[in-house]
C-alpha cells in the first residue's frame, strides 16, 4: 500500500496570455510613437529617445511578468518528510524537512507595503513558500500547512488519499 501523502501545488495567477501581451505591447508602441514621431519631425527630436527608452522599459517589465507564469511550488507532506519543490526557471530547488521537527511560521512584514513571509523550517534551515500569493491566500496556506504538518514533535495523521486536505 502506498504511503499516504498530501500534495499542494501553488502557482502565481497570470491572466495575461502571450498573445494578449503582444497586443498590449503593440498598442503601447502605437500610442507612444504616434505622439513621439510627429513631435520629432516638428523639431522636438529629444522626445524620440525618451519614447524609445519608455518602450524598452515596458517591454522588459512585460517580459519579466510573463516569465513569472512558469513559476511553481509543490509541497508534499508524507508521514516522514515535508518536501518542497520550487521551480522558478531556469532554477529548480528541492528541499526536504523531517515532518516531526518541521514548523510553519508566518513572519510579519515591517510595514503595510511589505507582505508577511510564510516559511517551513526545521533544524536551522527554512524555505519561503508562496511569495507570489496575496496576504489572504498566504494565511490560508499557512493554516492548511499547520493542519498537515502539526507543531514541533507532533505529526497529525494525514487525510486519506483522494479526500480533502
């Protein structure tokens, strides 16, 4: 009989498709250049380099945002270990913690602009999970992980496979 385990997969919500991103960038280019080109023809030539810089920065930000959609975190809680696989291309990290000694911690942010941090820790090591989640989702995940992992030196039984975790 296979060992019971609970599996949680989280990923950032990225509603913009690659096609939508191309359309968005094309519309920004058309809008910016429709103003910059006539102004540069009228003699205000310095507008054109700034419009180019603006478009380069928008393109860079869009590329970074679109790359984020490939990020994934998988948390597997078995009777013995808590395994966290963090895939953020091009890197892949896999960390295991003994379940019996693992603990889930929420560290408050320093200000309203800094979100809290959710970590799984054991024996002086820790890994942050759900950096891309909003505050409500992060707190919900922490609550779920605490139910699965338990406190230090406490390992609650895992739910039956196929049932809700």
